[in-house]
């Protein structure tokens, strides 16, 4: 690495990349600079790329670090370097865009130089972006939920997955929640994968109804919301080993299942995760060999539908789907002011 006053030259994946303003504080409270973020991703690149390679990824750019507001860039400009790998994706409304494929460490450095802090990849990989190879469980606590509630719901989700022949790989979200990534055989479209995710979420809710909810409308939620809609097309979550835009630079960190009950997300940060990875290894290292079938979850989905459960609400930017109930806030449907 070569340093100058306003830039640094960093080598990554056999390329030399220029990092502008390397000393800029991206995490003022923690004291981490833009170059610290670059060095972090170079250190964890092999583990991080396991969850990014060949996946179209939207760029969430924090050009002023975590103190500023981000903006999303879905389209890679034609002026981008010729070596950059990209793929054309189609959004639910029919529009298309050329998005980044973060396929090596040089891509990570290029993105961080533009202000990327965390990475948000699709559930599908090239060459077939219509068939997801990952089901994602996103546990999003309501304000009154405790961190222990989140951990207990995550463990229940792991039990439900195992009972349906699937292997989950948990990780902290790097914020207030937990994610569980599940590799699946890429044989179903996004609608079908989401249908399986709804069935899984409802089963978790049945097992711990006091802790978990599948209610899409915030006014009806309690405890930990299981966001099944993260499996809809073009919905993304931060990938494993992504640094999150929190004051202390927390990392979305893969866990072993036996760690979930006692994990404290504040201990998993930009300055601690590289050493954890070096000494303990990567708990998600086996994810590529774990692809399972959604057959049992889809059987459960059919049982739920036969018992009169309608499709759960879709995000508002999706067209009305067959079997979906009313897409209106419950209090408004009753004529009550929320």
C-alpha cells in the first residue's frame, strides 16, 4: 500500500486501486477511517465473498460515513472500470439495471471507495437470477422486544428448519436482529420461495406466539417480527461479514448455533471480527455444501392454505397477488384513525 495526502494505492486481487481520502472518519465515535474499512474487507475477503460472489448487489453509499445519510445506487455507470463484473437484473415493475457482482477483493475495495459500508446482495446468483438459491429469515424486533427474545426466536427458527430438512446458518444482523441464511436448491421462483418463507414464519409463530409475529402491519406487531417479505424479488439484507453503519462499527457476524443463546452483538465489530475469524474460523464456511429442498415447507404452506390462511401481505411496490388478503392497514379498513 502506498499513501499520499489525499489518496492511498491499495493492492487487491492483483489490481492496484486508488482510495480517495483514506483518512476520512467513517465512524467518528469509534475512530475508524475509510482506509480502516478497506483494510477490514481485505482481511475478511474470502469469508465475505462466500456470500457475495455472483450475486447482484445494490450499492448503499455513505459518502460522508455513518454520520451522513446514504443513497442507493442500483445502476453501475458505463464509466465504471472495464474489469468490473456486473449483471443485468429485472425489478418487480419490469425495469432493468446493471448491478455489481462483488466477485473478488478488488470489487470490495472499489465499492468502499464509493462509500459502501455494508453489502446487500440478491438471493439468486448468475447465470439464473429467476431462481433463488437462498431463503432468508430476518428477525426484526419491535421496540419493546428484548435481545433475549430475538435469540430465542432464532433458536426456534433453527428447530423449524431442521424439522423440515433444512440447515440454517445464523448471524447477527449487526443492528438489533438476527438473520438466518438457508441455502436451497435453485429450482423455484421467487414467489414460491417466499411462499415457503411464509410457511416457516407461521410455524415459528405457532411455537412461540408470545415472542414472534408474522403481522405485516406495524400496529399489529409484538415481539419479534419474522420478515418473510425479505424473500420477495429485489429485497435484500446485509450480507455476512458486512460492517453495519452503527456508531461502533458492528459487523453482521456468522455464528455457530451453540453461540446464539449467549451472543452479544456489541462485541462483534470491525476491530474484533478479523481476530475472531482468524482464531475460530468461519461458522458459515460449509454453507455452499448445504443446499436443501423446500418440499416439506411447501407441504406446510399447502396445509396452511387448505386451513383457510390467505397469502400474507406483499410489499406495496408489488402488484396484487392471487390469494392475497386486503392490502390495507387494519385500522383504516375498520375506519379507525391509527
